[in-house]
């Protein structure tokens, strides 16, 4: 009768933790499954034995679906992108944490990198589909930073390092321009500091290099 399980108790499930650590099951997938299962009477965050069996079956069903999707190409990439965005939103949902993953834990970073590694192998990856023949115009445009693993940005608590003691990093946009003769770049960093909030703008030029960083 006292068989009640929450997310905390699930951390003691060895096989489940192995699946999460190896990237076979994403934290956001587990969270979504758990939220869909009816909770035990008198609780809003615990499941009973029947609920646990439902969770176990949902995890098994997920692996069966992944097996069926191995040859679906672009649809797999779409699912991976959705999972990546869901995971970033999950981690960014804590108002006390800095934006864009600047104070993410090692485990959170690894979960993000696991999905990215899978995305890089998809045919939708322009680097693969073009045989590496990517041009500046392929990536020119306005980009907004959603997540970073940059150790420099983590150390600076932003791009410029100009965040005041009472402020925090509020986001970063990148504008890439490319033509036959010019390749200009502008970074626009938002610093949130109440009434004293401000932007930091950094300009320069950019180029493609055939190297791995």
C-alpha cells in the first residue's frame, strides 16, 4: 500500500539511470512520460505500483518506436530537434539560473551534447549533405543563442564580461552578413540590470575555416 514512487525514487533505478547516462533515454522524455501517468490518490507527484508498470511499458514502447523510425530520415531529425528544444526549455525554466546554460551542471551539458551528436549524423546536417561544401551565404542571417557550453562565456558570465554585480546576462544575438566582397558580423549582448539595463555591441568580420575546433 505504501509503494509510491516520485522522480527522486526513480534515481535509484539502476537500469533507468544507465539509459539516461548513455543517452538512450532523454530526461525530457522521462519527465513527459511521468507527467502523463495518473498520480496516486492524495499526491500530485507520486505514482503507485500500477503507475510504475505504466511507466515501464511507456519506456519499452519508446524503444520499439525508435527501432521503427531508424529509416525515417528527416522525421528522426525533426524529433531530435524537438527533443533538444524541449530539454533546453526544461533547463532554462529555473529563473534563478543564468540564461543559455551558463551555469549548467556537467550532467545537463552531457545530455545536450548527446542529442547534438545524434543530430550531426542526420542527412539534414548541411555539412554532410553538401559534402562539406558550405558557403557563407548558407549561414548568413540573424541568430539567437539558446544554449552554450563555452567555458569562456561561463567564466565571464556572458560574452563581454561587462555584467555588473547587480546584473546578469540576458541573451545574445548574432548577425552574420555575407556577400561576394564582405563578411560582417555583429554580436548584440543584452545585460539585464533593472533600470540600468543595456546592450553591448561587438562588430567585426568573419570567415570559414576548414578545421575542427
